[in-house]
C-alpha cells in the first residue's frame, strides 16, 4: 500500500491523520476531496458547479500521480449541501467523463468540513482498468 502525492494537491496536515489517496494492488482510493484552498477559503468562484470542477481536478491530479486516468474511476461518492444543485454537479462531471460513466452516489448532507464548501467527492478506481487505458 502506498500514499499518492501530487504537487498540484496540498497534503493534509499531519495532525489530521489521513492521506489524500492510497493505492493498493492497482486500486486507487481517495479521501473525500473538496474545493478548499487549504487556507480556509474556497477555490474558484464558490459555485457548486465550480467547486465540483475544482474537486474533480484534484482527483484527476492524484489519479494521474498514481498512473491512472479519470476513465479508470469505478465509483464516485458525491456529497452536496443542496441536492437542488445536482444539475450543476452533473454539468461539471460532463467535463471529466466520457464513454462508460462511473457508478455514483449523490447524497445531501447538512454541512461539510469548512464553511462555504458545498461539494465533497470520494473516488475509487482500478489503475489501467478503462478500455481507453
């Protein structure tokens, strides 16, 4: 089992005792990623669309660091603070996925780890598992 690191994605503080992502046996697992800027703010314009896009960019960077591609993702778990924004989540997802789409769960939650965050996403992938790989 190895931790995955990318220069484009800040490492969590050691005191939080978690990794952004791990790979074991060709399987990639990410922690819940979000559009936080690691200084208490939010990357981008703050909209649910842009937060989803920023979050998927982080996942793409981590997956690439592990040797994978977005099409290798098997499942996503998406947490939003307003289920009414599901079309905006979908609009952002359309920029990252083609062909056979990953399995997915979309759940509304009351809040996320930092104020202003509206989306958090976990991903699981099989490195090299997509037909495009």
